[in-house]
């Protein structure tokens, strides 16, 4: 497999694989038509619970970056490391771009061309889920300098205060700016109006990746001191509470995509921290070498799988719509559909990873040849 798993923590590899499952899971609701169905009844209540929970997908990836990269310095070697992400993105974009050209006439009737797909590399539209790469490039460049700020604070209290400030700026508006405080009748049916009375400035919400990065770094230094059983109980309680609140906000209309259950919301932050701590605290000390290698390999595939999963979304959800015409009946197919997209994406990502490995070896050989010639 070519993956060095000896120095890796298998718990984090499992966490990354779970985060990918959450990505595919939240895309189920976006692609299955459930957002256009009135939020009423047990089935839609379950849909709302799951959708709100799976919004932890991106936060988990960002917290992993903080957990693993908190000691990175602004060196030449570090900045060159972005090439791995860029090459994987380009290879995944070749897959999605080729599929876009192949399937355009069949599925969407769009006019596509090689030139259009090439330009889409820079706007992250050739790989429609490539927005994450656009965000991550900026975060990657900032990480060494974010670390300098974090390290120089020194004490746990100062670092905690930094995170609290970021939570205030990026996460708290997700709960403080979503209620209509001047109309008592609004609380009886909040879905009837999008009026609200903001209590906090919302300008900084888009900076939420830094909040999650610092949360991951903080949990590396200061893990939550709670028992695993208590952690699981808290995850279950927040799963019900956050999803129930979203159901209340939507009932009896169609699903509302609001800032209270987006990536930045404090409600998502709470769930993300609890889930991250649970997985990071798992003990894999008795895990055999082969299992470690398999987990490390699957973990390496997750970024590529995230990007190419769009291809299988187009295929699988088109077939689901033909099989189950009524959107409200599609939730029962959640698990088989999500698992199908998940494993197909990992398989295609394995080919992307093989191409990346080949490119890296060829570049290494060329570099060695040039050094010997000199």
C-alpha cells in the first residue's frame, strides 16, 4: 500500500473516514429532494436530526488540521507541502471534468468544453465540491502564523480566551441572530417569517475555519476530561436537541437552511467538539500492523473521495429519483445510497492516489538525476 502507518494514530484515521461519511451523508439530503418536502412527521423529523448532525463533516476535517499541524513552522519545506493537496485536487478535477463532459448531454443539457473545464480549475467549479480546496489553500498558508500566535500565548487560559473570542465572532451569531424578539407570535411558527433581530455582528462568520483549527490545536494540548460513556451521552443529547431545534424552525414548511445548523454555528461546534474528542480518545494500542496500514491507506483516500463523490452523486441520485418518485419516501434508502456513494468514491480515489504516487516517484527520479548530473 505504500503507507507508513508506524507513526500515525489510527484513531485519527478512523475519524477522517467518519468525517468523509458525514460529507456523503449530508449530500444525501441536498441531492434526494428532501429539502423540498414539508418538514412534518416522524420521517422528516429523523431527516432533520441526521442532516443537522452530519454538518460536523467539514468541522471535523478542520479540527484534524489543527490537531496535527499545530507545530508547523513557516519554512520553505512546509509551504512546498501544499503541492500534495494541489496535485490531488487536479487529478480529482480531471475525473469530475471528464464526467461532466461525458454526461452533460445526458443529464443536464449543458454546453461544456475542455476550455470551460480548464477555467473551472481556478474557480473550483470543475470539481463542484472543490470549494473546500479553495478554503484550505488559504488556511494552509496561514497555519504557521496561526501557530505563532497560539504558541506565544503560552498559558491554557490565554489560549482558551483566544478561542472564546473566535467563538463569539464566528459561532455565536448562529444562535444569537436568528430570533424575532419584537414579535411574540413569531415563536409559535418561526418558519412563517425569516424576520430576526440580530444581537451580534455577523461579519466574521466566514472566518470559522480558523475557529475550528484552533479548537483542534487546543484539544491536542488539553483534551476534554470526560469519561467515554459521558461523552457518548452528550453526543446523543446534542444530536436530539440540535436536530429538534432545526425541526422546530422548519415546521410545518419546507426545510430551511439557516445559520443555526451551518458549519459555523455554535450548535455545530458543540457537536463537532464532542464527536472529535470521542474518536481522538479511542484506544488502538492493540491494533495490529495490517489494520493500522489499512486504516492509514483509507484515511489517505478521503480527500480525493470527497472531491470525486460528486460523480457518484449524479449517478446514484438520478437512479434513486427514477426508483422512488416521491421525495418523502427516499429517506428509507439513506444507508444503501450513502454507502454506495461512499465506497465508490473511495475506489475512484484509490486510482487518483495511485496516479499521485506515480507522479511523486517520477518527480523524485528526475530530481535525483539532475542532482547527479550536477
